[in-house]
């Protein structure tokens, strides 16, 4: 079958659903995944034979491999992988709950590893493919109250750097997408929070947790516009390693990177003094 074949994780809502609908509207073929594929019925009806909906819990490596095998049997290959499945978790570093920390890493980090490792062999053998991982501005900027969520996204950023270096010579393109605040259910149904109980954090993490909930449904980012950007992005032969989405997120990331660079320059001589004398 001609045309690109997409595999998108986490299609039940948010970016995943918006992107799946947009890709189907373009005429491409899509493997839709969700823990409960019944919620994808409307997309399946729209896509018809160009659509394959499968149950997928990205935390399960065996199920990830099985989904890739079914996708390749149906369509022959996977051209574009979008690692979208994930969710937010907010808590102070001190007050976070161990089970919640481990759970968010299992989905946001190990889930991405599981799916990608299942898809890469086919792309490597064909010497073509595109891997987009939906991160967050939190992968480049740390915010009070989002330390563990930021850690999951920072992990994907570093991992993607290595993945890109390994796969670029083999014809496979890799990029991280870092959305700022978008009007999805990230700050509503899917967000997990451990309440701030210690007064010392009330003015920092406490304020941020309340603000995140309060902005739900009023974020400036439009998921449909983001989906249009990603649809066009995969056509470029050279992808940006980072693509921040949304003006607010772009400002946050630019300010953070400028501050980091200023620190590096200010301490350059001290840094260099750690070397053996030349």
C-alpha cells in the first residue's frame, strides 16, 4: 500500500486524538492505539481500511512488540512513530508518593523505550523512518511542583539525543516535540497531583499546582494547529532536534537556555581548570 504509515500511541484524547484525526484526513494510514480501543470507534469509522485500532499499554513490552507485528502484517511497515502516550504528575520533590513516581516513569519513560525498541528494527532495515516523541517544555525547563514529571521528560530528551546520533546514519530521523500549555485534558482528567501539605512550599509548588488546575480549558495552545504542524514536519528531510510548540512555551525555553548559557560562560575558566595542565 502506498503512502506513509503512522503509529500513534495514546490516541484516546489530547494530542494523540487530534493528530490521528488529522493524519486520517490527509489520506494516510494510521495504527491507532489506546488502552481501551473502543474509544477510537469514531476514528476507525472515518479511516476505514486505512485505520487499525489496537489495544496498547505502553508499559508492557510484549504488547508493544505484538502491536508492531500486527501493524507490519497489515500495512507492511511503519514509517512514522509518534510516542504520545503519557500523563502529568505534580508534587513537590519531598512530598511525592513513591508509587506515583514509579508509575509516571513507567509510562512516560519506559513506555517510550518499549514502543521505540519494537519499531526501530523495521526502520533500521528499511533505512527510513521518522520518530517523534511528544515531550514537554518541562523537559527543558524545571518548574516548582513538577520535578518528577520534568525528570521523565528530561530523560526522553537525553535518550533522543543518543537515538538520533545512532539512527541518523541509517536514514531514520528523530525529533522531540515540546508543547507548552495546550488546551487538552492534561491539566484535567489525566493530571495526577499529590497535594502540597507543607507550608514552606505553599508559595511555590502550591501556587503552581492550583494554577495548573485553574487554567484547564483556557490554555493558549490549539491541539489542532499542533497536529497540522506535525503532519507537515515529517515531510522535511532534516528535522529539528527540538520543536517547541506555542509562544508561551517558546519564551520559557528560550529564557531557560539563555540563563544556562550565561552560567556556562560565567564559569568557563573554573570549568576549564578541572583539566590536567596542558
